[in-house]
C-alpha cells in the first residue's frame, strides 16, 4: 500500500467489505477492543497494512466456500 490512508478511509473499506470488526480483529490475533482503540488516533502504516491484509485474507477464505 503505497500511501497511508485516513482512518475514515479504512473504516469505509471495512464497511464496504461487509466484514465485521470483530472478524478482522480475530484474523489479526488481537481483541476487538484493541482494534477499536487503534482508531482513536490516526493509524500507523503498519496498523493499516495489518488491517487491510486481514480483510484480504478473510475475503480470500470466503472465495473457497
């Protein structure tokens, strides 16, 4: 991901993916509470990458169902 996104863009990506935050958190190995806390400040590039990778992994898994 070549540039950092704003939190609002990440949230929109999550909403459009139709994946729940708790599912993303579980995929990342963190609690839903931790994920929510991350959104209190602008996410770091690493946090953004982890969230987007989790969404991609979940979507990839759904493709095999």
